[in-house]
C-alpha cells in the first residue's frame, strides 16, 4: 500500500492532508519538527547544508519510521540549493536502504508535463480533471484561511490582556478550519475563527511596536524552525508583519498609499539590481518598504550559511543606515537556543522603544522621511 | 594615469590575464593588484565582512580593503553567466553590491554585468562599456580586447598542459617560461578539486598543492582538464548544479575518477560555503563507486599548517600503501 507524506511547513499540512486524501491517497502526517527531528537530520546530511535541508531530512526519516513510502515535495530551479534538496534527500535515503518514491513538483509553468504526470501518480482515486481542479481550489481556499487566521494572531497577540490567550484560541480555531471540508464550511470556519480571535480581551492603549519579518522562506513559514519568534515577539508587545506566506505576499491597502505602489523589486533595485536566487532581493526590498511604512524595526531570519541572505545581510547594513531603521538578523542552526534569542530580542525591543519615544517627542525623524 | 584595482581573489585566478592585458592596452591605465593573500589581508577581511560569510568572500573583502586608498576604480564585474547554462554562486552575483554597501569609503566600482544567456556578444559588450568608462577610443578598445583574448587563450593552453593558474599567469604575463618537470614513473598522482580561488590561494589553502608536491605527489587540479571534455562529462545527480564553479568541480571530480589516472582525489572546501556541502557529498559518492581514495579537506580562517600537514601525510601514506598492495597482488 502506498503511504504518502510531505514536508511540514507551518500549519499547511492541514490542507495538504485534505487534498491528498481527496485524491485517494493514504497520508502519513509529518510531525511538527522537534529537537529529535533536527538531530536525526543532522546525522545524515553534510554539516554545512542549510537548516531546511536538515529539518526536512529529519522529517522524512520520522515519517518513514511510521510507514510512509512516497514523499511529495517541491523542486524548483534555483539558482539556490533548495532546487537540489530533493536530489540530495533521494540519494541519502536510497543509500540508507529505504525504498522510497520521491515525487518532485517542479514549477508547473516551466515543466507542465512533469506536473501532469505527478498529479496522475497521486490520483489513485482517478478523479476527473474537473474534480481535481475543484479539489485544488478548495485546498487553496483552506490555505488562505489558515494564513489569514495566523495573520490575525500577529496583530492581536501583542495587545492581549491575559498572556497566552491568543495562542490558546489560535490552537482551538485551527481545529475548526481543519475539520471544515466544503467550500462553504471553510469560509464559515474562517469567519468564526477570526471573530473568536478578535473577541480576545485586548488593551487598545498599549504602545505597540511594529516589526517586519524578512528572510528565507522556509524558516519564515515554519515556526518550529525559528523557535516561534513571532510568538515571542508578540508576548513582548510587538506586532509582526511577515513578508511571506504560502498563499502570497501581504497585500495591505495601506501600503499602496504610503509607498506609492512600489514593488519589492523596485524597492530593492538601488541596492541590489540582480536577482541572486533564494529570497535575497526580497529581503532587501521588503526592508525598504517597511522603512517607508514607518515600521519600528526589521528582523531578518535565515538559515546558517544561507547564501542569498548573507548577501542581503551585508547590504542591509547600508539600508539600515540610510533609512535609520534597526535591523536584527538571526542565522539559525541546530545550536540556536531560545534563551539566547530572547535576550537579543529584548535588547532589540528596548532599542526600538527608545527610538519610538524620541520620535514621538519630535526629537528624531521617522524612517519614512529618509 | 588611471589606476584600476583588481583584487587578487575569486575571479582573479580565472580571468586575470585577460583583464590585465585589456586594461594595460588602453592608454594611461595602470592595473594595481592586492597581491597574494597574507595574514593581514585575511584579518582585515574577517573583521569587516559578515561573520557568517564564507572564507573566500572574507578574503575578497580583505583584498578590496587593501586597495581602498590606492586606486581610482575597483574592477568588480558582475559576472552572472558565461556559458549560457550555469550561473555563478549568489555571492558572485551580489559581489559589487556587497562591497559597495557593506564597506565604507570605497572608490567607484566598475561593475559591468556579463550574462551570455541574453546575448552571445555580452563579453565584448562588457569590455566595450568598461573602455568607454575609461574614455578610450573605439579602435583602442577593440585592439585591447583582441589582445586580451589572445592572452587568455595562451593562459588556458598552459592550463590544459598541466600548469596551475599562478604559474601559467606568470608565464603569460611576464614571459617567465619554465618547463614542467616530467613525472618520475611510479610516482603518486592526485587530483585536487575545488574552486580555483581556494585551491590556488596559497595562503588559505595552506599551500596544499606544493605540500603534496614536496611529498612526492604530482598534482592535477580541476583547472587542468580540457574544457570540452569537462563539458561532456556527465554526472548523475538528477539535475545539473546551478552554479558554474560547483558544476565544474563536480565534473572535474567525475572526469578524474572515470579516467582512472589518479591515485587519489582531494576536495578542498571552504568553511561556510553553501554550495560545497552538496558538491562534497556527490563527489564522495562518486569516488567511492570508482574505488578511488577520497579526502575532503575543509579550509577555514584558522586552519593551521600543522593540522593540514598531518592529515595530508596520513592520506598520502594510506594511498601509497594501498597502491603497493595492489602492485604486489
Ligand atoms: S536560500 Fe538559503 S536556505 Fe534556501 S537553499 Fe538557498 S542557501 Fe539554502
Ligand atoms: S561558491 Fe562557496 S566559497 Fe564560493 S563564494 Fe559561493 S559560498 Fe563562497
């Protein structure tokens, strides 16, 4: 019997489980990455491989233990290492003696045949094309619902009166969305979830700092890999806005006005005119945009040895100076600890607070005036 | 007189003859290099570059800093793609920007972009742009370009004959001719593979090549195989690697393994290098399937003479013993 598994990326597994089930597959859920996952991964991939590669390796090994024998993942054409992950994993797993099938999705626009063939492989229920499209649409909507709810927690957590309310409610409402199946149910569940979150008692008077989060996609999307930094920040009274979600980038109306519809690419252009792979250029462009929107600071998250983010970090020194916006970078690896991260975050929050107070007293110009 | 600074690192080991000849052929231009890597250069780079950057990029920062107050322009082209297939490591793509925005008080940087996927004549166009920046005449630029190409051709010919880049460079640019000594029969022969800016930088590689030579091992490197043979060399990792130098290293390792004319393969990798983690794994798989002794040697800013020598000696001894056993059997 074929048992299918896939990488764990935040809460998205809820969607992929539904989609794969719809197509008639038995699914082995990937566990949330833990210390053990990482330790397993580290043993089997090269030392300087980037963190996502290690975590995924560990996740695969954990799901294989539970009987999975088909892995669905994405390829990509780089130019970064992520495009080669699947090949490395395949080699290592086969070397260890696992008989596992890897189904690697390449970007459908560049490899339409690969896409169709892969979908066919994952469709033992032999649904019609129309039915498949319907399933994908529903899955996409669910993904959006998950993202929207997560975004709401970012805004509400820093204002909550009783600490922990938001996280608790979030856990609860995730299950509502999880169990929604039809399109109507998903929309309904999303609405209910958002309402429930907004009903959390909040303190509107609190001074809230706004921080943009930029960096490499995997560590941005998987809280387990960044030590739940967004939750930590929320508890320190910081509202975060993450520059990346699975369903796309934040399209807030507010920034259209303040940033004159400037795209991320345009914002990065003066500093880095070249597409360097990964999300290096986005990190720079988003930092510029956050500065223009008067954010109090930016945090960059990247795996240790991540090439594009190292380039970005080097250049961000200048962006930070030019726009007078503090930027804090975390290069994450298996040694990064929560305590150390908390200390650095506290110092960063203090710095932003002092700056904000000065701006309020008109002693300092806000970032957007640069 | 305009002084053009060319840092002796990264692309230096691959394109310096061409660049030098081109610039010096233009009137009133003088090329200034930063010379071989030294402790001082490395220290400077380490203190100014991002701690998480790879060693070669730190070294490059050090070289650039050495040139900071000595030149009118820095020449750091943005080389994206030269073979219409693979691109350079993201750090190369962002190199001029990293220098411009990561270091202060830099002289103007000439950072022409070269990407042959868009246009076959991209290289000539790039040189043309550079010439115009320096206000040279059209004919002058063309002549300089042709001469530069010729120098590069000679340089590559020497590489194919088994010279290593520093030696070949000296021969082409200074006319210093010396013949390579022929290998005595029965001598061990190693392939050293890796990025040219690591294996030929005598300081950061802890002079591995000459160390091996002194131990009585003749050395070929990934810069020696004929380019065409390399291009035809296949490797099996499902996909081709995206980055030129990584792709080339992997191809060279496969080429040497398949030819079977070397007794061992050493992969020099840099601490903190992203692509290398993957390249190294693939080379390792391939060498073991060809039953060729393989060693991977990681170089960092603190790699000590002693440690490297010990590991090299142990490896050479092991290979020698194995070879002896095989001959006796
Ligand atoms: S972007 Fe960074 S983490 Fe992703 S593959 Fe590239 S080096 Fe690794
Ligand atoms: S290939 Fe490796 S060593 Fe070379 S610049 Fe890129 S990361 Fe650094």
